[in-house]
C-alpha cells in the first residue's frame, strides 16, 4: 500500500472510531458504506489483525484497534501540524482567538510572552477564557465557541483533536531561606516537623494527600489554600514546603528562588494537551501554539 493510500485509510479509521459508524462516515464523504469498509479491510490486511468488531448492534474497536487508534491520532496530528505550519506562512494571521486554560497556567506561561506575540501579530485579538475553578481541576470542559483549550491529564473526549505540548510531573520544593532555617527532608518520611503548604480543597488527591497522610497528626499543615500560584508565592517567601507541578515551580527552580527537595515518589506523569474541535488549525491558532510550545520548552 502506497503512503498516500495508507495515510488516507488511517485517517478514515480514526474518523470511524470517533463516529462509531461506517454509514455515518460514508455519508459524510458522499460514498457507499461498502467503499469505506473495503478501505478498512485493506488497512486490516496491512495490520494483519481485525481493527473493529462488527455486529448488528454496531462496531467497536478491538484491542489492537484501540492501540492503533492511540498511535494513529498522534501520527495524523503531527501531519496536520506540519501542513498547518507551512500553510500559515502564506495566509494572513488575523481575527479573534479564544483560548481556555487554568488561571495559573495563563499567568505563568502565556502572559509573559504576549507582548512579543502581539508585536508579531497585532491583528490577532486574544480572548482568554480562564477556568475560574479555585480547585484548579484538571478535567476537560466543553470547548464550544473556543478555538482551543489547554488541559492536563487523561483525555476524556476522543472527538477532540489533541496536540501534546509538555509533560506534568510533581516536585517537592522550598526556598533557600526555608532550607537554611529548617534543613532538607530526604523524602516524605522525613516531613514530620516541617512546615507543609498544602491545597485546601483537593478532591482529586493531586497534591500532598496523594503521597502522605495529611489527616494524620504527625504532619504540620502550616498553611492551606486552594490556588497554585498562592502556594508558589508562599513557598518562595520561605513559609514552607510545597508539592506542585513542574510547570508551576520550574521557572523559580531554574532561577534559584526555589530548591528541588525531592521528586514525586509515585513518579506520576500527565500529558499537557492543546485541544481543539476542528482537525485543521487556522493560521492564528498555529502561530499561538508555536509560541506556547517554544516558551514551555524553555522553562520546564
């Protein structure tokens, strides 16, 4: 199978997996369902395995099909990104751009480079739809009426197109001032007696409660609040030890305002995604994504 037909069939496979129907995809392309099924048969022959289970009640991905879907989405996304980047060189970058993300993420990883972005693309009007949830939940919202959304963690909506832009890890850190005064714990077991700065509302157990028993009497919860940026500033001022994502503390660790005490003992890693509803990125979205990627790479 030549590379063009292979890519075309792979794209159809992803479309069918998202839609859950051969007929619906056939209608969308204006062809007979049998034509779509033949192309999937060809792809199954190349993969040497069935990709869908088919019955009168519908179609479902097989285990191999599910594995291919995960890989295929990334491959097709990379091809689309390449195309959009090249196309954008010959198109005007203008119009309103609506992006959703966590407030702390915007303050740390979008606001700092916006002046440079605006100097390059003055005709782009940016609207930031900040997720005003003080618990900073990492779930995926609807991105209707948005161009894109930055979200962290496992994707729950396979109908969205996702570009992976970074990884989130967790780091325990404190300021040099705090370390000089109270010393350095070698790990979670040495935290009793230290000043713990923790999230006040943590329903998803993403902070300290994931690795230590914060309800036990041996740990001193010196301060609690429900905002990542506030915890970051408290740690920099020397109030105690925080356990926060790398994208929150990375810049301050590099600058020496914080010291990495120990990494996440559970080694939890989550992907940071740039989500959109449409397969093709507009020029304004493509350049925004490039700025975001370049700056994330420089700080985490």
